[in-house]
C-alpha cells in the first residue's frame, strides 16, 4: 500500500495479512459457528485458526483431532469431494439393505449441519448475508450426493441441514460470540482451549442466571414481608379498643352472667335449660 494514500483509519483497520478488522471478525464468527456446532453434536476438535493459508487455499480453518485442516483431509490425503466420489458407488442401491451404511448416513447429516452452521452463526451475529465459503459449499454438496440422487434432493437436504444448524445454535449465541472474540484475539486455538472457552462461558452464564434467580427470590421475600406487615396492621386497627377491653373482661371475669362482644350470654352453670331460655331472650 502506498504510504502517500494511507490514512489514519487504514493504519488501524488493516492487518499485515491484508484483512480488515471487520473481515477478521466475520471469519472468527464463521469458525466459531463450525466449532460450537461440532461440540454440540459431540464431535471432538483438533483446533481452529483465523490465519489464512499462505497459498490462498483458505482464510480460516477448523479441524478435527486427527487432521491438520478443517473437517476433512490433510495434505497427504484426498480432499472431501474426491473421497465422496470414490464412496458414492459403494453406497446401498435400490432394494439393498441400508443398515450397514447407517454410520455413513449419520456422518453425512452431522457434517452437513457443521458446515452449514458457519453461515448460520454469521446471520445470527452480523448484519447482512454471510460471505459464501467455497470450501464449505463444495464439501457439503459432495457429502449430500452420497445420500441424495438428484440436484433437487441435494438442495432440499442442505436446506434441511441449515435449518437444523439454526435450531442447534440459536440458544447458544453468547457462546459463539465469546469464542469468536477469543479466537480473534488469539488467532489460533487448540481443541482443549476451545473447550475451555466454551466451559468458562457456560459457567458464567449459569452464574448470572443464578444471581438473577436469587434477586427475584429476594424480591418475593420482601413482598411477602410487606404483605404480612400490612395484614397485621389491618387486624390491629379493625377491632375498637372498647371491644378489646370487653374481650379481656370476658376472659378474666368469673361471674355467671358476663356478656361477650357478640352480645351472647356466657353461663358456667350446669343447667342446660337455663342456657336455652337466656339465648331465646327469656329471663
């Protein structure tokens, strides 16, 4: 870049690798979407990076524990499309039992969900449409052709996988954001470091949720105490002081003909008939 044309903003917005900070953020979120989807599906990870390949093969990578590149092969093995082409003729044909190939069908489904998760993460956290990843699309189409017979079936299958990825990632937006931030800062993370970031973020979210629950619980306790105090106050002012005195007198008096606060006659004698006569108003 010509120094005469470089502005102050260009100096801070562009890195030595030729990408802007916004591009790094998008690639970090893209990779975090791959990684979080893989872990949610129970797949182990070898690592992730946002550093581009020097030969321009990729802008960022997420790879498995036994590979040096994302979701597939290393430099010594065939790439995913070529491998799928070799496997296609081995898949069960019409009328053949498919149970032996069940693992392959499940692998294709999980892998296509992982591949689609990157674009889903970009839609969740960034404005506009995601930047298409040629590698992701090529791998997803190649994998889908193992279980689909037509281009229309491939398109619908990949749309289904993308919806599955959306449903999988939607509750975990904060985790994707946290992982993308750490990935952007560190640029490269191992599988263990990715798991640590995810675990730390989950613990923080759970702690925040517990604190909110305790705050709400305390609000309920205070409301109950205020309600109880209001009830006690109403009970205290509802009964006049003269009535309170009569109640106390009726409790302490030993005479046979003491009247209580309701106007009834309280008798202590054994004569039941006299009780009935008095209650009817006769003397």
